[in-house]
C-alpha cells in the first residue's frame, strides 16, 4: 500500500504516529509530495482530486482520504486499538475533530502569510483564526484533562500533533501561556517514540 504524505503536514503526522503506535510502518510505501492550493505541485491529484494529503492507496478501490478516514481505516486494520468502544468513542472523535479544527485554522494562517500578496493580507481574519485556536486550547485546558490522561486513543494523538504544529509554525504565539495542564501533558506525550520519529524538519 502507498501513503502520500509530507514531513511537514500535521494531518499526515497523525497518520504516521498511528502507524508507529500500531506497528504498521513496514507495511506501507511512503511517498513525500508537496503543493499548495495555488500550485498542486506533486500532489497525487489522480488519487485525491481535492489535491490534499495524506492520501492512502490500498489497491482495493479508490484511494482513502482525509486523515480522519485514513486513521479509522488503519486502526481497524490493526485491530481497533486507538478508537475505543462507546461511550468513550464519542469523546475520542470529538477531541480528534477539535484538534483537526485547530490544525485547519493554523494552516489557513500559514497560507495567508505565504500565499497571499502582502498588500492583500487581512490581519483581522488571521486573528479570527487564532481566536478559534485559543478557544479550543482553553477548552482543552479546562474540560479535557481527564480524557487526555486516560488510555491512549486517536483523540490524544490528534491533539498532540496539533499542539506540536503550533510550536512548529506559530511558536511566537506561545500557546502554553495560561495553560499549564495542557502544556505539561503535551511535554509528556511529545516524548513518545512515535512523536519523536515523526518530528518535522526545522521550520
């Protein structure tokens, strides 16, 4: 099977962390691709017409995307380790969705700075994206510490990848300020072998 990904995409990192945690890394060919909404570059458009990664080609029907669908597929392939049974499942899925929302807002901020001409950049829109992120981080600090401290699941993996991406692309924002519990949890989670093995190259 083939996984199209990039060393710097946080959505792809979720998938790679899952592969490490479930012992599946040797089962896949990893192809590094890159592109943007303005220039698809080497993105696998034939497999994902949206021009996004990660994309998983299994050889059995159309490619699988996006990252949440890929993660469910790969976890099922490994015996269902990271998506627990209900009722915890609903919190796991909600946490994963919130983490992905953080990533989507953070990526839009990156695109605004990198792809839009300087004279057309909209500072208030950027701050609006950060407002979404800040509210989600406050919710994680206030209401999710019990889940984060529980058995390993995909919600935790997604949250850790989201926080690490904030360090990678938005370090000056200092997301840790005022969130000591979340910061301490992330420090512990980032020390996992799966997280170390999937660290992106220096920004």
